């Protein structure tokens, strides 16, 4: 039974008057209140003062009861799943308000055979009055991330329901409910005007028509139930393909994925379920499962420009008999498909969609408000901007399985650190006047001997400042179009990002990353003389003088990711941009020089090379130019921007 606040604090009217008087006299101080009225009355005080301990405990316990045992949380932690489940209780109709239903559900879950999966696939989750949120949660997380990120916004969607019967778990009612729920989510997108629901038999066609009739869908979206053969024959092109099941029975060779790729518009994308994910120990044990998942990714790899994967937590109701199952790792594994998170792949035909995937939280909030038709408060039960941020980077298990089995060394450079390489902390370096040239300003020097291949300032790589492409672009536009903005502090940000930052375009559009500490004062080594940089890089291969600009950027200096699927690089992109390593032995007292050749990114490669030629010929570099302007101009009165005495001894 639900406990109400104050139920067990039946204080008399008299004591309450005293308490209220005390609050009035001593303000909102809990310490004073507790001290004055004594232990007996403190719970009432806490409530008066907003220390809502009891309701808080209640929420937590019902959450744990309904969704997860301590043990499931443990699994979630092991595979680094974003804490989506914590947000679910926002919708009260989903959460343990209905204790009777939960208890009934518990009873049905005690037989050995019942999997008690509530992620949308088992028979027990077909009950529409179920207090659990699986289907909606799952479909929101399948539909919205992709549809919100396509550029241009998608008008047409193919919802592929033809392989449902292959899975053997779906009756017609379930199929109809699945379709309805997916249609509802899709129809929330204002840009979508046409949805093809692709089916393969007359039963499914009937379910499809019923789903359309029974749903109160947006009137300006046209839904078509279409047999797969007709879809093929009519050569229909769509902006988005949604595959709520991997087409496993029909397609072990990738022909079906090729087919969907060919039916996408040039900047379209596909979303597909790859399967359940497993904690790392199972990945090691169950190699064939990993291989199967990799085979699916490979099919996407062959045709798509970029693939990103993310997990949706699967919800699982704890039963005592499951506890027994968990006694051996094999039985854990056999239950895994319904209990562990579902891994989803989004495959983009062009890189543009990927750049949008990495929008910031405010952009997503704006997108949710402007691109979706939300009528009721629970139209979106789980998905929101903050959730989107948690799935922007692939989960660590993806990075692990990729790097341990399939990725190349360069794709996996930051997948764990090799303890063989020592780290030279910032405390072993100092800032002084650069020896690079008269106008080179500050530089960074070694205060110890640094062995070749050492990491430099590894402890600081977490502190880089990252400007996603939208921020970079917005800032640049404002600098160009708004003189007042360009003349103010924005200039400092501009210099900071552009003169001290590393530009790169791994996701198709330019982003900037800046070191937030004094390694940012490392100068460029002219003529291929740099002694720090990326691991195993040869700085003399391309110098500012040797590179022939008429042939564009040399392949190995490009900052675009070269493989379509690279979960490790996706996860480590910030570090990837700022990490540095000693390219040779460096003596105590030597200045550190980096290789700036690709610091302008793909977009500003030529400008960067030309400015390096100038600086290496003795001209004032960008920072020096800005600094001299600041020193003489109005800005100098407001902003002091020379933090170190460059002539001082270390
Ligand atoms: C990232 S900052 C390096 C720190 C800079 N020296 C300072 O004092 O702030 C890059 C700027 O340093 C200067 N610079 C870097 N390498 C140089 C070089 N080899 N010769 C001359 N100037 C250089 C240029 O002004 C360039 O814009």
C-alpha cells in the first residue's frame, strides 16, 4: 500500500502549532528546528523544510522493484550503458504505482520457462494494460534519434515489418501493436508525410490496416501498407528505412541490406537492430555471437558512409528462479538476449547526418520542440535531449569488440593505454621564450630527459575544450556578420579556438579542440623538425615546404575517419585531437615542437600550410598578430592575456 507523507507523524494540533511557531521564529533552518524541538518532532520538521526523505525512498524502492535488481544494475555498469532507466519514472503510468499488477506479474514470472522479458518480445509484454513501458520506450529510442538527425529532414519512411514472423515470437495482435506504436512515434515528426509499412503476407496486411484504422495518427501523414513485392516493383525511394528486426533469415549475405541501401535517397539513413549486447566476459566466451554481430556490421560497412551504434537498455523483471539461473555463466548467457541491452545501428549514406548526430543538448532540445508534434506530456516518455547525448558515443563494449577483433591499430589508438609507454607530466615541463624565432612568443621546454614514445601530459587530455561543429560554425558566422560581437571578447574565443585549437572533421564537419593547459604553447617545428606529435608519425614526410598544394591534402594528413565503423575513434575523438607523444628522445632543456601541418583540419589545410610557410620565414604568426593588436588596442584595457613572464627563468 502506498504510504502517504505524514502518515506516521501524527502529531497533535498543539505540537504542530509549537513547531510552526518555531519555524516562524527561526526561519527555515533545519538545524535550529531540530535542536529546539528535539528528536521526536524532527521528521515533521524535515517535511516542513522540504527534506522529502520518505517520498524519495519510496521512488527509489519502487524503481528497483519494478525494473532492476542490484545485479542488473551491476551488468549495466559493466557494459557502460547510459543510465536511461533512471529517467523512465518521469512517466507515472509506467512506474510502480500499480503494485498489484507488479505482484501479478511477479507470479507469472516464477516458472522456469518464462523469460519474463519486458523489452517488447515476450508474450507477457503483450498485455496492453501492463504497467511497464517497454514497447514505447523501445520504439522512441529506435525512431527519434535517427529521424531527428537527418539533413535534410526526412519526408518518407519505410517501416519494414516483413521479417517479424521469421522471429517466431509475434502473433498478429503483437504485430499490430508493434506497428501502431512505431507509426505513432514516426507520425510525431512534422517533416514526415509518407510512411510505407512493408509487409509480406495477407495477415500482416490486415494487421497493418487495423493499426492505421485504430490509431489516431497525424492527418497529414499518409500511411501505406505495401507488400514487399510491390515495394520492389514500384522502385520507391525513401529517406529513412527502419528495420525493427535484423532480417536474419533472409539475408546472411547482405543482399537485403544492399537492397535497402539502394532504396534510400542520397542523404538518407537506415536504423536496424543488431541484437542484444553482452558484458565483456560473455563476449570472450561466446565468440560466435560476436562474429555474428560483426557480420551484420560488415554488411552495413560495405555500402554505407558511416555507422554508429548505441544501446537501449532492456528491462527485465527479477524473479527468484532467475537467481538460480544466474548460478552458471552459461545460463546467464542463454538468458541474455532478453535481459541485456539491445544494440542498434544507424547507417548513414552521407556524412552529413553524422555531423548532426553530434549536436549539443540545446540543439536537441530545440529539435525536439520544433520538429516533433507533441500534444501530451507523455508523448515522449524516455527520449529527450539529455538521453540523446548519452547515446552519441557508441558503448564501450562496441569499442572493445571492434578493437580486440577487427579494427586496425590506427582506429584503436586510444582503446586503452599501453602501460609500456611512460608519461611525462606537466610538472616536468616549463614555459619560456621560444627559440623558434624572434616572433615565436612562448614555447614549452623539457625539464627532464624524455624518452622517445613517452606520452606527454597524459593526465591533462581529459581537460581539453571541445567545440562541436555547430558551435564552431555559429561562432564563425557571428564573427563575420556581427561586428560588435566580433570586436568584443568573442575575439579572444576566436583566437583561442582558431590559433590554439586543432581543427578536424572526423564526422564530416569541422570541430575544434583546444588544450586547456600550457601545452597549448608548444610551437611548430619548421622543416619537419617537430619532436612530439601523433604516435609513430614521421614529421619529415610532409613539411610546409614539401607538400604540393595543387594535389590537395595528402591522405595520411586527412582528419576524416577513413573507415565507416570506428566505435573506438568515435568514443575518443576529443583525446584523439589533443594527445601527444615524444617522437624521439628529447634532452632536458630542449624545446618541444609539434607538427602543425593538419591543425587546420581538412577545411583549412591550405591556409594552415601557407601561414606556416610565413611563420617559418620569420613573419608574425596568428597569435603574435592578435597579441600585438590587443597590446595596442582597446581590448588590452579589459583583458589581460599574457599569463606568463616569457623571459623569466624556469
Ligand atoms: C598554438 S600557438 C603557440 C604558442 C605561442 N607561441 C604563444 O606564445 O602563445 C601558435 C602560434 O605560435 C606562433 N608560432 C608557432 N610556431 C612558430 C614558429 N615555428 N615560428 C614562429 N612562430 C610560431 C604563431 O604565432 C602561432 O600562431
